[in-house]
C-alpha cells in the first residue's frame, strides 16, 4: 500500500536492522506492555509479525511495516486488530522510531489502518488506547479524528505502578463524515 510518502507492507526478514534500531531504544517501550528486546528477541518478534500479514478472522492482528523511501528505512509499524466480527469492532496501534517522530509519518500510516478497517473490513467502530501520560499517542488519536471516550483510573498495574488508560474511538459514520 502506498501513501503520499510511505509504503506499507508486511515485515520481511531483512527489516531486522531497522526494527532493532527502533525497538532497542528503552524510551520506545515506556508505555508498551513489554521491555526493550535484545537482538535475538527482536528476531523472534519480527518473525511473528511477518506472519501477521492479513485479517481472516476476529482476534487477529494485521501488522504492517512502514517503509519511508526518502530515508530508505523502515521507520515504524502500524497494527489493526480485528476485535469482533459480530460487532464490527477493531483497534489500531503504532510504534515509530524516535528518529522519525514529529514528521506526520505515524499519522499518515495510521490513516491507512483506519481505511482498511472501515472500507475493506467494514468495521463499525475502531478504538485506540494509551496511557494518558503518553501524550504523543493520544494527540495522534485526536489528529486522526478519534474522540476520547473514557479515562479509566488505575485500570491496571503497569510496570510496577497503577496505570490509567484512555480509550479513543471513531465510528464509521464519523470516518465517512471526515472524509467528505
Ligand atoms: C505515538 C507516536 C507514534 C507518535 O508519533 P508522532 O511522530 O508524534 O506522530 P505524527 O506522525 O502524527 O506526527 C505529528 C508531529 O509531526 C509534525 N509534522 C511535521 N511535518 C508534518 C507533516 N507533513 N504532516 C503532519 N504532521 C507533521 C506535527 O506538527 C506533529 O508535531 P508535534 O507533536 O510537535 O505537534 C510516537 O510517539 C511513538 O512511536 N511512540 C513510542 C511508541 C508508543 O508509545 N506507541 C503508542 C502506544 S499506545
């Protein structure tokens, strides 16, 4: 898939250097449910992501590596989880190498996941969630046109302390409204 600046496609083995360059930075994992992997673990993670290349049933994740030709690098990835077939629900997520933050690339790639979710999969509602302290993440949700629906306080113990959770969402009709 192409956007103005980006190519989105499933991960491939030779993306490991770019993937590790991103994932080896502890700051990237500050608000993710894991810690920064070593190279061997990164290789295992990317092998799994390579298999997450389509959505055929609910519960699956579609993972697309985001390649930026201008840099000649994979600069991050975006995901779409098919949460429910019956209720036509999905969830998006994104992780970008800090070297490439602040350029609108995550937004450009995330818009593709909304498009796939609403237009190809026929979803009715797509959510995104983050820790309220992860301001770059919820600001991106707002730039995408998503609405903050919930602020759960002390939702879970996250990295050893009580963590809050924001839930943002967008309905298909809002997506269509924004596009027209
Ligand atoms: C969340 C994350 C993907 C956001 O990345 P980002 O680069 O801030 O997001 P965008 O692609 O929307 O870029 C927006 C910024 O680019 C700027 N920008 C520059 N050129 C732009 C362009 N051509 N188009 C749009 N925005 C542009 C915007 O002004 C904005 O800057 P600001 O934040 O200073 O206002 C990133 O912080 C990240 O990967 N974090 C680590 C992993 C993580 O926490 N993931 C989320 C878990 S819930």
